[in-house]
């Protein structure tokens, strides 16, 4: 039996990232350890990628949590005139990304590279950030297609990548934020990025000299699946992807019926598939998924009657999400502590 490898997977979900950020802060307080001391691999997509990038930059969880709680309206600024010339985001994204970029530069530094991350953490904590290259360089004769791009703090080819740029790439949500450097968000295919972390951990391929900082130039950790322990944190769900049978009726749906369901169908399908596979592959004591339901009896009243989109900005709602995250952690604390073997 080899060494246990602890993996943290953080979902996308916009400013609802306050949920996992708060739970991580609670975990640090409960254990007296930093998140980067607890986990060997941290993988994030979209807002989860921003949280992972923030940890890679050396930020503490309290600071990350406070940004979501207190600066959501700065990151995603409402502009009346933008709404007038850009109704329902027909001509441009809902928000510009200049404030998000400025904030990330202030927190990370403008010149922080993945090389700086690997210098700080080495192979003790490895960071994976999911992005989607919409216009990749093509080999001669290659069919034009978008490509998955997962940035890795221990791969040689990624060392010169700027951390702010990676955070903006992984979070470039279609319609909500601009495409960044021809990249879209990782949430397009991995809003729950757990399979990215899993595949990296079991990968035992060897690269060429200098391709990886891992021993023997390995491209993954070469871990036996039974030695993995994965904590997967969601941003909370309002159950919007559920189809009530009464509403389905005879099922003769056209575009009008499907239109308001398509986004949830695409995003939630890849998430529930990832979770299904993890439960099929790993034993119960190896995979723990926590994703609170905003309509549950235990949820704060202010959240129950809201359709919480990814751009939650109202202070009352953000405070309620933080409170619900703290409640959820306390409720699940013994399970989490037993799972992580503290």
C-alpha cells in the first residue's frame, strides 16, 4: 500500500465560489493546517480555477473568501448604459473583465508565473487549471477544432505561463465575460473538474527530459487508484437541471421549451457524469462530494426563493451563502475529518 494522495477539486459557479472558499477556510480553522499542506493536488475550473490560482499565489483562504463576499460587485460591475445598448447580452458579454484582471494583478502580482508556483510548492502541492483553447495552433493537415488546455504547475512547457492570464482564461465564461487570449472557461467541459485531477494522479507516462518536474520526467503521479482520496467541492445547486415529470408531460418539446433548459443540460450533464464515474471507480471512503442544495429546509430563507445565477452580487445573498457554507461544514465536519484522516 503506497502513500495516500489527497486531491482537492473545486467546481465552477461564478461568485457562488464563495461556498467552496468558505468551506476551505473552515477546514483550515478546524485542522490548523493550510489547504496547500493538506492536499497534494488542487484542481480548479472557472471560479474554482480562480480559487486554485489564488492558493497557488500564496493567498490565504480568509482573504479569498473575503474577496467573494465583499468585492463581487466590483468584479462584476453593473452598468445601466451597458444594459441599454447590450440587452440580454446580445452584442457583448454581460460584464467586462478589467476589474477582475486588476484585482488578480494586485493579489498575484503582474509577473507571477507558474515557475514561481513550482518554486514555492515544488511537487508537494501541484496545481491544475482547466481552460478551453478556442483557436489553437494546428499541425499541418489537422482538422480545425477547439482543444482542451489544462495548465499544470509541474510541466516544463507551462512554467512561463502568467498566473493572472491563467485565472482569466479558466474563468472566461461565455456570455458573461470576454474570451481571454482566445481561451474560454474550463467549465465548458469540466465545471466539476474531478476527472482532470483523477487522470493526472493515475497517469504513469514518462515524458522527454525537462518535460516534467516530477521524478523520471513523469507526466502524472503514477498513483494506484486505491491510494487516492478526493474531496470535491461544489458552489451549491438550486436544482435547476431537474425536469419535473409533470412538466415533461408528453415530451414534445421544441426550441421554445428547451431554450431555458439548454445551459443547465450542458453544464450539469458533464458534472453528474463526472460524479457518476468517480463513484463507479473509487470506493466510498475515497471520494467525498459536497455540494449544498440552496432549496433545502436548512438553507437560509433568503436563498430558497431565488434562482441563483453565477453572478450573485447582492450582499444579502452573499452573506447567506457564506452562512450556509459554514453551516454545511459544521454539519459535515466529522465526515470530512474522518475522510481526510485527521
